[in-house]
């Protein structure tokens, strides 16, 4: 499984240190004169990088030697390092982030025999089974020689197993050293040779042989071993590296080059001697390669579970599209949407914030939990998923499975339903006390506002901006619960829920992923696209099996979408999320909504910039109160993350049929732009308020236009 590949281009807003982090993640090597694929140099605001070739879903990306020039935190030019010709776009090989569904904790990168360098194949056969192409599965001459050594030299019988016998043992038998097992092994090896061609057996061995251990994951086959020890494809290795891999087939634990480099070097040099004796290497080559030190890359942490929360999402999509057997044995290459840099920032932001909250509020250590999901607003790709304050924890995934009351996060759907029903942002709605009869034997429901006050008649947008509960309930009941439920469904929420008046205040429960889907539609200007974590899947031969193109349908009209997005921007300027102005860079425009449930049990914030949507949930697993509102808890995590990932200021495109007017925030009447309590709002043509009012006293001030 691979992360998204880094793509760079001239004019891109990306710092040199960000590219450095990516190169280190890809295990590129620093070099004073980079010429090998996977090497680089950086000095004086300039990179020289030799990229690796890679088989993508849309073809092979060739290796390139490029020069990347910077002007501050922006790429000023990318050019061919030799010809100085400008390169318009460069795509790096993607980071290998995980392996999933390995049977019996075995992992491998499947190779065809034609993929394996001829020198490695010849060396393996000469060292492990020099009569491979002539015996029938059992090498009787090797057995006789081993027995002779045992009788006359007192040595234990060993080294007589053919590659076919080793393959049989790995596939079908245990490692117990008994006569019956050896007899079974010999018989099965002969039968295997009857039914399969030699090259088929050799190819299977190359993919099956055990060559190392990474935690509870076994490293099987030369394809994965090449990456595990050298960080590069097997086709890019040198002869002394072939020799080390061949040596490891004799005993990867005892010859582990990371733990026992001297033992590994001695065995490697023996392999080089054999390769010279059999004419594979010249004496000069043999002597030069024997001087080479044992250099292996450091183990990249994570193995199967480096990003467990994100992988949980990928697995769900894969199970929808593939059979379980195909996933566990087909050798698929899965290209995901994961952005490692955004994922890292999301993990840091959540974990550090929760620790800070616990210290600042004298809470029990490690008592708070949370989740974060980040998407690309433009294409609905999921860039990061964090499901626990300890990001590597692979247990309960709160981002996908914590189904919690969403509180005021549901309110944009109520107000959107009202706009579709003919209301405008300046329509007057009622925030006075209301009593609602419920089922028999249940008390009358009297919703309250968070500030325990009522505000009388107010413009519609102020009900959303200030998250007034009573005004929202009155509005939703007037529009109709079925109409509100229809909007919630249109926005992408597929979970069934009962339509009660309390639903209007978010008593329905959703997972953070479902909330993200809902707000993705809002952020994408009313276009619904299913969230996706996979871009493409290739089979073991590099052939595309499945593409995951962007699927888009417009579920909200451009006019209504513009108005609800405008109102959600006002939430961050003059409403429950106005403190964001202190947390984000000056002039940074975003839209969002706080969410707080009864007794402060859940703290939510869903918000978006021009390019990123992020949803944050905070709470206790046992549903106890947290002391945090959406603004004092989740929104702080959100701001910390969005400051770290280069967000772009929100800019809403004008649409036909919309006109702007200055409105008094108290009366909802038209005013001039010079009123301290006025704000400019969008209206569908023909819905402008007819009355013009006087300036009223207020605390609202002009905040700047967000139109492109």
C-alpha cells in the first residue's frame, strides 16, 4: 500500500524542508554528487535530486536528475540537472506505508522471474542448488555427499535440500527435524517437479523464501527483502547486495545484518567466492565487492500498522470491491490518498492538544480522547485519519466507529432546508420560548439556548451564526422534519434516524467520518462526492484493476450553497467560532461550525478553507462530561492543525441569480455599508428585504468580502 506521490511544480507553495522530510520518508540518500536513483544534495536554496522510476496506474514514471530552485517558501524553477531544460511537473515515487492482509503475518512483494536480475538468479542456484535444472526434485548426489561428510568427517547432514524441497517445506510442512518429515518433503518435491516447470518453481521460491523479520511481520521473497534491507527495488541492487540476500537464505536470524554485521559479511563473502568460482564474477570484481561494507537502511517503523486509522478506512473500501482471497494473496499494489505530511500534522495536533488540555484543566492523565479527519475539498480525497490520541494504536477507531451525538453540527442542514423553502438569510425568525408536546407519559420539551436567554425576533443568519437552539427548533418545525431529513440525506448522511423535534439540535448520532461526508458536500459548494481513500489498484504485473474516479452530483443549488457557505463563514467571524480570528493568520478566511452536546459530553468542530476540510471530535469514551464546548476544545485542535498544513483562504465564487445587500444584524432590514451593526449578505434575486432601516447599535463590524 502506497501513500499519495509527492508532485512538485514551478510556483508551488512548498518549503525546502517539506521536500526534505519527503525525501527522508522515501529513504533517499544524501550525496555530495547525486547520480544514483534515490539520492539528493541540498545547498544554497537548491536541490539536486535523482528520482526513482516507478510503475504508476497511468504508466511508468522514469527516473530523472533534476534541479529544484527556491524563492523563500516557493519553488521558483525545476529543471533537468544536465540540460537545464525546464521541467513542468515532477512526480516522486510514493512512500510504501503498509502491507495489509498478509497471510500468517507473512509479507512479500511479488516478482516475476523476468523481474529478477540474472546475476542474482545464477548466484542463488550456484550457492543453494547447483544441479537445480537437472535433478527431479531431490539431488541424490548432494545427499550422498552429505552422508559421506557425516560418516568420514563427523559432520551433521545438512545442505542437501534442493530449492524445490525448501519450497515444499515452506509451503506445506513444519520445521521439525524428523525422518518422516524429510521423506514427505522428498516425495512432495518429486511430485511438484512432475506437475510444474522448473522456472515456475524457481519463481515461487524467489517469492516465498524467508529472509528476515520485522516485528511480527516476516519478510518473504527477494522483492520485499530488497526494499527491507536496501530501500530500493531489486533491479537497482549491486552484486555485493545480491550476495547478501543470497546469504540470508541460509539463516536470516543468525545472519541478520543489522544485529550481526560481521557474521553477515563473512557469509556474503563466501557467496561472492562461489560466484567467482562458477564464472559469474571476475576475480577483480569479487575482490572489490568483498571490500564493500555491510550497509543496510534503518527499519522504517510501522510495518503493517503505521497508519492504523487510515488503513481501517482503506480496508472497508477494499472489502466492498474485492473478495477476501484476492486481497490476501493476489499481490495487489494499492495507491491511496494518504498525505503523510498532513497525517503527521494531524497526529501531532491532536495528541499535543489533549495533553495540554489535561494539564491546563487538571484532568486525569490520558483521560481525553479524540479523532481527526482531513479531506481535500476539491476532490473528496481523505488525506489523513487519526482515530486515537496514540496514533499507532490499532484498536478502536474513533474516526470511523465512534458514533456520538453531533449537537449543533446538524444546524446547517436545518438552515439550508429553510433557504430551499423560500427563506432568505435576512428573514425574521423567532427565538422566544417554545413548549413541544412529546409522547404520552413524557414531559413537555422546552429547548433552551446555551446562554439561557431568549433573543426574540432575529434575522435567520444570526440564528445559525450564534447557534441559537430555540430559533433553530422553531425554524425546523416550520420547514418540516421530513424536509430537514431530506437535506441531511442529500448532504451524504446514509445512516437512518428517527425524525424527532430534538433531531434539529443534533440528538442524532454520527461517526466523525459521516460528519466529514456531510461537511464535504457543503465545502464543495453543494456537490456530493463519496469520500475516497483509494486512487487505483494494480495487480502483481502492474496492470490496473480498478480506478476510483471522482464521482460528483450536485445536490444543492449554486445559490443556496453560496448562501449557506457565506453564513458558515460568518460563524467564524462574528459567531460561536469568532475566536478563530485570533488563532489563524491575519486575513485568513474559513467557514465552520462548532458542536457541543448536552452536559459538554462531546466537543466538535467542522470547518474548511479553500483547500482543506477538517473535522475534529473530542470527548471521553465513557461519555462523561468533558468541560469543553466545541469552541474551547475541538476548535483549538482544528486551528492548530490548519495552521500547520498551508491552508488557502476561503474564496466563494459569485453565481448567477445572486445579488448583495447590506443588512442590519438586529432588524434584518437594508442599511448602508457605514453602519457598525451591518453586514453584507447574498440574496437570491427578488428576495431582498423591502424595508430600509436605521442603523442600530450593535457590536458587529465589517469583516471583508470573501468573493473571488
